[in-house]
C-alpha cells in the first residue's frame, strides 16, 4: 500500500476514534477534576504525619467542629461522591474503556508508519514516531504516592515501619487514584496531538514530493553533500583561487549554484510578508516546489541558542508567505560549534504546522 493511502486511512481512524469518545472523555475528566479540587479540603485539615500512628487523623470536616477524627479511605470517598454526582467505581471502570482503543491505535500507527524509518529525510517524523512508541499514559497511583512520600522520615518506632511498611494517609491514597485516572485521560489529548502532527507532516511532505519528487531528492542530496563540495573546492589545480566558505554569503553563493543543477526557478532574496512590524528576506524560494531554503552559518557568537532564536523568528515570517509549504533551514556548521545538532533539529522541527512543514538540516 502506498504511504499516501496509509496516511489517509490512519487519519480516518483517528477522527472516528476521537469523535466516538470525546463527550464521555470530557465528562469523566470534568468530574474527576472536581473531585481533585474537593480532596484539598482533607489535605488542608490533615493533622497527622507520615510514619506515625496519627497518619489518618484530621480536623472534622463534616461538621466544622475542629475536633480530631480518624478517617478511612472509604469515608473520604463517600464524602466526595456526595459533592460530585458520580461514583468512584464509575470513573475507575470507564477510564480503561476509553484508553483501550487509543492504546490499540498506537500499535496500529507505529506498525503502519514503521516504513519511514528506512527512508531518508524523515528525521522529524521518526522523532515523533519514537515518542509514540514510548508514550506514557499518565501517572500511576504508585508513582504519585512515591512523589508525595517524604524522602526523610523521623520516627520513634522504626521497627514498626520495617515490620508492616509505611502507612499512606488516606486522602493521599484517594488522591493518587484520582490523579492516575485524570492524567490517563489528559495524556490521550497529548497522544492525539502527536498523531495528528506526524500525519499532517507526512501529508505535507508527500503532497510536495509527489508534485516533483526528483527535484526534491536532488535538493536533499545537495544539502547533505554541501560540506564535501565546499572542501573539494579548496583543492584546486596549482593552488588556483577558489571559493572559500568564510561566512553566510559564501554559503548562499555556492548553494545557489548547486541548486541550479536541479531547479529551474530559484529565486534569491525574495521578501516575506510582514510579521511583528517587519519583513524578512528569504534566501531561496523554489516556487514550483513551494519550498523556501533558509541558510545559516555558525560562527563565534552564533551557536545553538542563537541559531535557534533566529530560526524561530524566521519561521513566523515564512508562515505568512503564500508560496511556502515547506521550509528547509540549512545550517552549515563546519567547525561543529553546535553541541547537539540532532537535538536542535528535533526541537525546531516541532514548529511544523498544518500550513507549513519545517525541516532543520545541520551539516556536516
């Protein structure tokens, strides 16, 4: 099956899945959030302490008398359920039912899109696919309790703790379940966002590549081989004068010449529409391919953070250009000034949107 068909099928399945569970997910999340707010009443009135016999002691929240009472998880749950018109058992049973089809869809999208891992120039999409493979479905109740448990505990009865373990205050036990359920549902929204993003990026990429696949392949080959060409130019016969790459303009000159090999219509120095009161000069517009190439060269004072800041601003300018469906940011870094090039590529590629695919290539 062609990847275009795979993308279309996955989009349809994701839309159907989202529509099927949206209302129920929203309802359960809202009720769970109300319960989480209500449980703060017990947090505020807890007078006990960890590793102590009074771990379940509270000021009386039922009549406001201020008397100290001993409460269990069951009593706290019964109190909360009266404030919010839903039972804990309903939430407990519903959350896995909502999450189950999303977990199944994760296996589907990972399997169907695994083919991109064998393709060139899919670094951004592969990064998102890796995130989906290792996706965390919220926080477990055990993890929440561990987070709340103090790292250092003072007690007069250490043998008791060693024998029976550390008692968890009942309001924290109840809160742990609520946090687990809510975070599971909230994580589904993050999962959907990543799925939509990778599918949209692939849609943009393949709609552009289908229009002129051969020229796109050559553009990537030129960018990936740029450093080899630049070094070769240094070795001319009889030490003749050559183009030495000293700054960004030298990179532009050489790249412009190389692009002419594959692209008939290369338009340098075209201006973008105004953003934040100013316009920017794009380095190269490949009009037929709906692609803009932005060129940077690292130097002293222009490293990871500075390059990233410049490109973030550039992306905002290019989003307003009607002929820019793909932005390739080519960063030439011959001195290896950028400490983590693959990490920067991944972070900046996340600026892709439904309107424009953003790719960062840091070479060599």
